């Protein structure tokens, strides 16, 4: 008797300032309700929108802390998840992941609301779908607090 092996859907989750939001948790819960899936969280190391004076290293450290917290939270939901911090330019960060040959069934792009989101001003959801040929699910969340700046106290 032959057992049919079905591939678990794999999604690329791209977020930074909205990564810890309840909107993403609700979306992942909906995905998990449909069956097992795998997530790769990509956090472009973009500097926080409300801070003018951030070094690249500080932006990377903030992104790394957001990634750590998100992986813990999503694993707590029962999701199979891994992730990385990427290039500050989201298109380049996505391209870097896809160039490694990783296969995804879709991209989940989490942005700030219109008016606040640089990614929406760049028309990122449409550009990502057009450039990479993967379905994009765009979700909108509120900005989360910036973790303490490394080396600068709480």
C-alpha cells in the first residue's frame, strides 16, 4: 500500500513594525485551522518610522528582537516557524530569501495602516506579487512599541 505524502503549505511572512500584532496572530490561527503549515518570518531591518537617528546596527538589533519575540509567540500557537532578519529594503530582503531556492505557497505581508506605512506608499503588496509571482496576502496592523535601543538603556 502506498501512502500519499502531501506537502505542508509554506508561507513567507514579511513584517517589521507590525510583527507582534494581534492581526498576524489571528491570520496564523486561521491558517492553522485549515491544517498544518510552515512559516518563515522575514524581518527587513528597516529603522523605526518615528526615529530619525538610528544606525544600521541598531535597526538590525531591533529587528532581531522583534523576530525573537514573534517566533516564540507563533510557536506558542503550534506553528512550525523559523525566520531571519533581512535587508532593510523589503523587495531585496524577499529576493534574497527566494534566491536561495526556498519554495513558498504565498507571501503574507503585514504593513502599517495607509498614511503611516512607507511600504504601502511604495505599493509593496502589488510590486511583490508582480515581481515574484506568488500570491500575496496583505494584512494591516498597528505599530508596536520599539524595543529598548541597544546600548542606550531602557
